[in-house]
């Protein structure tokens, strides 16, 4: 399947069900790719889901169905408000390799620039070499590691910290 007919949209609280659907799908389908667990999110109230949409969340829709998600978490401190972390990255397996992840990242990046973000940051599992290569192709560079950043099934897995400047 290709990414044709996919619409990428910054969603609001009125689309919380689409967000809930794709986020739970992501956590269920790729549990080792996220710092959160499915069990942590499935118990959230509808209001807690809406509250998470206080930060920008972009969803890719194909034929009205959510097939990908990417969020942005801006730093709160006034001295760090020029930085934001890319979070919740997920593309449905059958759409990987179609360019959809690039389109979602472009949407997030454009939005970030529009709100004054100068640097995007992210964390990715050291064991997720495909994601690391993708981010490197998109201009991200490794800036550090957190040893044992995630505990998955009793194993400590390093988090790779990556960043990409949006301006000079």
C-alpha cells in the first residue's frame, strides 16, 4: 500500500477518538518502540486524552482512518522554549517505506518553525536501528545516550538522543 490519499492533520480535542485509536494501536503493535506502555494509556479518561492534545499532535488519515501519528512537546522554561521533542512517532506497518513518515516529520517541522521552535529533539531506542537511520537521513544527529534509559522486560536499553536544528 502507498501513502497516496493520505491527509496529515493537526488535530484538536474534537478528534480525540482518532488520537486514542492510533496511539493505542501504536503501543499495542510496537511496545518496545515507546517509553510508555499500552496499559498506562488504556486506562486514561477521555479528559486525560483531551489534555494530551494541549500539545500539537499530527495524525495521518487514509480513507478517514488514522494510520500514523507524531506529536511535539515544547520545553516549558522560557530559556528553553525554542526546543521541542518529537514524540509518539508511529506509522502503520503496511505504510512504512512509503514516505509517510517523512511527510509527518515535515508537518511537525513546519509547525514547529511557525511557533518559534529552533531545534527538534527526540529519543529513540538504541535497538531500533531502522528508526535511527531514518532520523539520520532527515538531518538528525546523535547528541548523546542515556544508558539503560528504558527498562523493557527486565532488560535495560539505551536511549539515543538526537537533535536537528530548524534554523541556522
